[in-house]
C-alpha cells in the first residue's frame, strides 16, 4: 500500500526557544521516519526476490511505501485548541484524499486535550482512513490496538501538562505585578519603560504626560470625549501611535495632516486608565 504522507508540526508560544521541540526538529524526525520506512521496503523487496513462490505466499512480501505530500506547520498555536489554521487545512486534505497518513513528533503535537485528542486518534482519523504515526511516542495507528492504555495515559499527561504550564504562567505574571513590574509589550501613552533593580517598570514621559493632564482638565470642565478628540486635532497633537513611531508630540506644521486621527474611544481609554491608575509604575 502507498501512503500519502502529511507531516504535521506545532509549536506553542511558551516553547519558542525549546530546541528539542523546534519546528525544524519535528520535521526532521518525521522525514527520518519516512526514510526508514522506505528503506525497509527496499530491503523487503530484495529479500522476497530470493524466495520461492511458496515461501512468498507464506511470508507477506508487501510493504508500505510512504510518499511525502505536504508539510503543515502551526507556529505559536496552543495544543489546547484544535482551531489551528494548518491543522484544519490538513483535515480538509485528508477528507479530499490528498493524504492518508499523518506523521508528527508526538501525540502532544496533535493536541493536549485528552478527550479531543483521543477522539481524533481513535475515531475521526480511523473513519477517514488516515493512519497516524507519532514518532517519539512509538505510536502507529496502523499497528496499535484502539484504546491502548499507553496511548490514553500519554494523552492524559499531555492535558495535565498544558494546564500546569498555563497555571505557572499566570502565577509568574501575578508575582511580577505584585512586585510592581510592568508586563505590557509597549509603554502606554504618557509613560515610558524603565529598568530599575532588575524590574521592568514605568515612569512618566513628561511631554506626553502633559497632554494627558490637559485632556483630564478639559474632561473636568465638562467636555465630551469627542470634543476632547477634536481639541487635540485642532491643536496639532499627534496620536499615540504616531508619537510612538516619531517621538514627536506635536506636528511641526500646524496645518499638517496625519493619517491617524484622534477618536473619542481612544481618548476615553487613556483618561479612564489614567484615572484608575491601571499602570504598574516604580
């Protein structure tokens, strides 16, 4: 039988720097398995050629030939969800008969949800006539009995591992917040990121913070968010995005137009965050 193989690789964000789980390493392991399978086929053909007709009947001289059809890669995707772009494309190709064998590094690449992963491995893929090989786990649906205990335990551990990683990430973030660390990727308007005693925090950015103070004063005077946005436009104040890119609070030429314009929703968000003190500062 000829297997039309699709290699599947997945890497979540938290494992972006893990060498053993890198996309390249996953693909390399899958391709190595393909080469070994085809090498076994060649050896079996040579052995069968030396047998008599009777011996050929007694020994199965048919091996599985594997041909690589496509490679599917989901980078930065969690294994707890199955709505991954390349995973869905792989399913569509399997339904259309473009592939009938999926090779991946281990079962956790398919998913880390025990029930859903088991459903794919033991129900969905078999119904589609798709063979699944998890190289590192030594799992091959073409040779494993459905509902094998080892496979179920492996899936259960994967689900626990995914939940434990999520819990640890949340705990670390909570600890950093309690220490006054700022966790955002960019500094909010009116602030700038600083590093002090090994902590990542915020301090006021004087030029932009002065604009926030003026916005707050006009809000106290009864101006609406839309009116404040209009006042900012009239006075040539650059939007936060434009300021982040250029470092210029005001446009050089009073009549100069900018692509981004102030919106009432943006003004509201800045003032509410300023009032509530949402930012963690040193």
